[in-house]
């Protein structure tokens, strides 16, 4: 895996830049769930981190942007 995010990964991470706490979306602009593969790859690289568990949807990964993730946009 490269040290740079793919287009899909970078697009997802960018959406956290303007959100309180860097919250990353669960759904894309078309209302589709963000790919778990995209989310897990960003978690593995340290660009995102789990934020909290969703008791209503425990299988959903609620994540936020890390400082390392923000650094991709400097």
C-alpha cells in the first residue's frame, strides 16, 4: 500500500477537514455507505481513527481525521 491515499481515500478524508472534531462521513455525496475497505485502509495508515461506537449501528465505523490525516492536505 502506498504512503499516499488513493483518490477515494483522499476524497473521504477531505470531507473531515471542515467538520467538528474532524468527523468523517459514513455516507458519500450520493448517499451510499463509504466502502469499509476505504475506511480500514485509512485507519491502517493512521490518517483516521475510530471515534466512538454507535450503539444503534455497531457495525458502522464512526471515525475522525487524525493530525497525520490533516497533514495530507498541507
